């Protein structure tokens, strides 16, 4: 169940990626329409993060190609933003929230130029959009996990890109941060930007995304949420694990089991 | 105390070298690469020997270039071992520098009959001799100690390097992947830093000796890291600690009549100890309950 689109913003063609001898992605082939808020879902080890890393040029590609706005990555880097997993950096780094967000303006400055007033104003504006303006001078290790994630999102906003790739932005954040980020992403796509999110929670996926990419080393499905989010395809993606989970949920409902009481 | 020219020259040279080493070392510790200074300082030996063999001079630009090239080669080997062969990073460092150092030793013994060079003059300088080795022009004007001039050139180049590359060094130290996605050449930035570290260690070895150089690369930046929360204050504090280390270290050596480089390195260690005590005490006093932050509602 793979829906291809005309004039895609992102085209992944026949992509194969491996770590050493172990393949992590096989013949991935899909296209994305402009303005979509797409979720990449799949079980652990399905290659979700590897897929966006490969698109961002962080992993070596064995086969296939990737086009963004019908061009190669190097021609359109300024239009692309990447939000890595929060755990991928050392948050003890001596920098304030504002410092980190300003890094989102570096790509426009070129070699040797430092961020000036305009860049600082932009960074502050982006901090405000994620509700973090009070913490502009706070050292990043003194922020909570959710606040750190907001700083990462603000840095991506400061890039003023057209297409955003986010690796597990909802991992380890509280519900208010999650809701805030989702609202922000919906605003962005309403403005015509395209957002691709690696997501691990199938239950919230239909609420958040209008396009779903299902992955389990190979591409199971890619298309509008209402078309692809079927039980058959979910089972194909997650194997038997999913039904096991829903069985357990069913059982808990029937017996009125409450772990807080018993 | 009257003004002592020799003391002034030694402290000044020590401070300049502390600044060069400290600024580069700050970025090394932020990249979890503090031990690479150790590695590079040993790995440059074959480069020094070969440069000496071809140029016939024991100091000068050839030695610096030879050392710089070997430093970069060492970085490339370490990178290859840890990223492509998937050896642990510290194992890669350990393998690379011992191997290159061993080759350097072999080269020295092979050429031993032909050249006047031994490990001592490569690895151990003596800061106390600084005022004795002067540059004298043809018409007998004294331009000051040779080693001081070498340190001045070094510190100027390091300041220019860090000044121009500040944004690049900061971003690649914090988030290498992100830097790569916005088109920064992270491997070039890394190699340029390693090249500067090689040049600085070799340029400073002759003046102050290996132990002090390695101490100045790591200890003042680590102290400043504990005491500050932002990169710029960390760099400035590193410079200040470097100056104080040189100053207090000199007078400590003077009063105990001991090795100046040893005293300076020990003083830098004491600064770190003071910083640890300060930070620990501060944590203890700030553990009292604080008011509920109002932002929690947001």
C-alpha cells in the first residue's frame, strides 16, 4: 500500500542502507506531498532513525537516491532542517538555551561570520514560539528533558527551512510539551512546510499525522493516514506484537484491573 | 621585590603557552578528546625525526611542519580505527600513538650515528633556560629570548584560529551530526583543530617540556569548565587560570628551589582541586528547598 504523488517535496528512490554487513533498510521507495505532516512508525530496529539519517546524508547509502525539491541534498541544504534525538548530544555543554537556538542560524552565515543582532532576534523569537523565552540564559543542563526538546525544536525553527526531519521529538517529554510540539507542527504544515517525524506510539499517530510511513526494514506502507492505518498493515509492520498488546489491553478492560489499587 | 627580568620573561612565556594550550584544550575536553593531546604529542616524534633528517636543523619551520603532518596523520588513523574498524575510541588512541612513537624511536636509533638528536631534546624542554637563549641580530641588537618569540607567534595563530573558527568549533563540539546536516565540513574542522594542537604542542615542548604542555592542555580548561556555564566565560577563565598558574608556579619553584615546569603543572592541579571543593560546597548549600517555580503551569 504505497501511495506515490506527483511533484513530491521528498522522493526516496530504491534506498538501501547497511551498517557494515547488516542491512537496515531495503529498497525503500516513496514520495511525499508538500505540506504533509508525516509520521514514520515501526518497531524498534525497523530503521526509522536510519531512514532520516540516510536522507540527511549522515549515513552511507548502498543503493538508490534521495531528492528533496527535485534536487540533490547539497543543493537544498538551506531548506532542510534536522532535529536529532535528544540523547545524541551532551547537554552538559557550556551553553545557554539561546546559544543553542542561535546555532540554527549558522548555515546562513557562512564561514568565519558570527551571529549578530538579527540572528539573536530570530533565535529569541523561536524560543518564544516554543514557550521557552524565560529560559533563554539558562544553561542547557539545567533544563528538563521536555525543555531541552523544545530548545531543539526552536533551533530547527531558526533554520527557517521548508522541510523538517525530526527524530523521536516526543521521546521522554511530558504531555504538555508533546501537545505544544504537535500544535506547532500543525501550524507549520498549514503554512506549507513539510514535517517528517519518527514516532514510536501508534496510538497517537492517527491524531497527529495526515500521512503515515510504515517501516520494518522494508517499506510496508506510505500514504494518507486513513488509508494506511489498517489492522492488516499494522500487523504486517509490527508482527504479532501488536495483537498481543491489544489483547492485554482488552483483558485489563474486562477485568477492571487497576495496578494502582491492587 | 625588585623587577626581575628573568622572572618576567619566564612567567610571560609560560602564560603565552598556557593561553595557546588552554584555548585549544577547551575544545578538546568538550569533544571528549582530552587524551588526544597526549597522543599527538607522542605521535609527532617520527615527523620531527624525519624533518630533522631532511632539513638538518633542530628547530625551525621544517620541524613544525613535520610534526604537524604527523599529528594530522595520527588523527586520521585514530578516526579510521574508531569509526571504520569500530575499535573503542580510547583503544584507537592508545594503539595509534604508541605505534607512531615507537617508529619515531626506531628512526632515532637508525639515524643515531648521523644526527644529533635524542628523545630528551624532543620531549623535554627547560623553561628556566628561556632567558639564556637570545636572538641577536647581525648588528648586535638583542631581540629577546628565541623561545618567547616562538610562543608569541604560536599564541597569535591560536587566537586567530579560535577567533575565526569559533562558531564552527562550538557547533561541531556540541552537535556534530547537526553541523554535518547544515553543510559544515566536520572532518575538516576536526583535522584543523588537530593540526593546531600538533603545532602548539611541538612549538611549546621545546620551551617548557612535555608534562607542562599536556597539563596546560587539559587542567586549566577542565577547571574553567567546572566553574562556568557558557563557552566564552570558560575560555576567558582558562586564560586567567593559565596566567595565574604560570605566575604562582614560578614563585613556588623559586621558593622551594625546584623545577619550574613541575611547579607550574602542580599549581594547575591545585587550581582544579580548589574548583572541585568550591563546586561541591556550592551544591551542598543550594540543596535547600526552593520555591515552586511559577513556570510549571505553562
